[in-house]
């Protein structure tokens, strides 16, 4: 579908993804630093949480979920929702074993 | 709406759609549904990882300690740059005047994907030399470490397979787009392919944490 608006400058197209890329690289650096930090039992949770933030940034800005229709956002959310159910059912078993 | 707006006569319009806007909506819904189900496919692997990590934390830490952070980290950076390039390509694709610009970014994304595979190849080579492939010669005696590496090979192998398919799709996009510039402007394939590429990056972002980070500090 052709777009009749005048084409934007290259800098306008590259700028926003480049900014998100910088954020993602900073989060990655923090995540690797956290992996070497003496955080004890919290370390892996911190690593996973930072990866989660990266995934959200990639989804919202690189995959344009911010602009998507509600239906497509729902589709994207189902993957996550079913994964949560899978983990809840598995660990309601393993974590409660005597 | 004019005939051109509906995409009539466009090479990008496919059966059963009568309008390109509807085809675009359906294609985007399709790729999101596909990504969600693929996420669950990898989700089964994540769940297996979580259970075995819970059962043998020491083995998983020692296994993860033997992975090479320099390879994993450089691959993560390469793939982040690649999906940023794909995002630029998808944005630019809708303007006929920017077709060449957009396809240049598709090629950048695909070449970074190839760089990822090359780095992965070096890593696999080093892993095999260190006897980190599960089997009778496996290097780490701690219980659970071999399971960690079974996860490592299966998960990274499946991810690499997705990446190879993605590189093929990106190349197809750039080649067909160069031959048929109007098709490139009209088709939802550009968005669909770059969304798939973003999904491949999402999976790697999670795998990076599961594989390389648990065994770093004691």
C-alpha cells in the first residue's frame, strides 16, 4: 500500500530505532555487570527482569506493537499468558513436593 | 476508495483478499499469532530448563560457567543491531522513493544474521573441542551439567535454524523488491518478515540470560 505523504528524511527513520538500540545496549551492559555482582539468590531474577525489559522494548518499538491493532496486541499477549499458565502448573507441582 | 487504494491489479494482492488493506490486516494478525505459538514452542524448552535448574542448580551453574561469554555477548549485540536495522527497513518500505534505502537496511539485517551464525560456528567449534557435547566424553562430572548442555545445544540449534530461515526470507524480500519495486511498497511481506526477525531476536535475548549468565559469579 503506497504512502502519499512526502518521504521522511533518513535521519527521521533511523533516529528512533537507534535510540532504542542504545537503551537496549545499556540494559545489556547492566545485565552482564549484574551477572558478576554478588547479588546471591536474587541474581538470576535480576538478570531475567532486565531481559524482560529488553523484550518489551523490542516488542513495542522494533516490532511496532505500540502501533498495532488491539487484536494483534491480544495475540502477542496470549503467548505470554499461556507461558505463565505453563510455569504456574509446573511449579505448583515441583515447589510443593515434600 | 480508488482502485489503486484497494490494491487492485497490484502484484502484492493475493487470493482470497479483494483489498490490500484487508490482506495487510490479516497477514499481520497471522504473523502475531504465529509468533505467539512459536513463543510457546520455545516456552516448553524454557519450562524444561526451569525444572532442571531447580533440581540441579550446582550443575547448571558449572555448565553455564563453561560457556563463553565473549561469543554470547557479541552475538547479542549483533542481533540487536540487526533487528534495529530491520525496524528501519519496515518503516521506510511504505514510500516508493525509499525502496532502495529500505532494501539496504534489509541487507544489513541479513548480513548481521550471517555474522551471528559465523560467531555461533566459532563457539560450537570451541565447545566441541572442550568436550561439552553430551555423551560419554562429556567434560563436567557434576550432576545436571550435562542436562544444561543438552538444553544449550537444542535451544541454540533451534534458534539458529529460525535465524537461517529468517536470513533466507530477508534475502528473498530484498531480491524480489529490487526486481519489482511496486510490489515491495504494496506487500505486507516486508512487515511480516521483519516482525519474524524481531521474534528471533526476542528469543535470543531470553536464551542469552539462561545460557551465559547463571554461572558468572559464585
